[in-house]
């Protein structure tokens, strides 16, 4: 039996995407939730560098399943969610610093 969060994740659709600043995009889902996606180190990948040079980086589009740019570069919703889930929780990092100071 599929886990409920997996079903929710599979039923998500992107309804809009917009560039917010240097490497951050606002992605609005059909559910009404908004994802703030920072590309972080991925901004240095050759495909993103080419988009920045061409001026297309700040004009992403969506087809509901991914965000994409002219020239073929795209990020699927699964990739986007995986990027968000793989980031270290800053609160955890902060707590680790407190533990180190106490020792």
C-alpha cells in the first residue's frame, strides 16, 4: 500500500514559477503552497551558466510537472522536492554548534 505522503507528492502540480533574486525561484503548487527554491551550488553548473549568459535564467516556465528554460534545461518537481529534502536543516546545524561548545 503506498504511503500517503508519496501519493500527495505524486499528485502535486506546479501552476507558476518566477525568479525572485540571484538564485532563488518562487514555485507555486496547485495546492496553494509555495516553494522557495535556492539553487545554491547548482548555479555554477554549465547549463545554468549558459542560461545566465543568454538572459533566459530569470524567465523560467512550467508545464505543471517541471520548470524549464529555453534550450532544454529543466528541473522536475521530483528533483525540486529532492533538492529541498536533501538540504541540511539549519536548526540542526545550529544545535550541533551548541553541543560542541558545551563539551
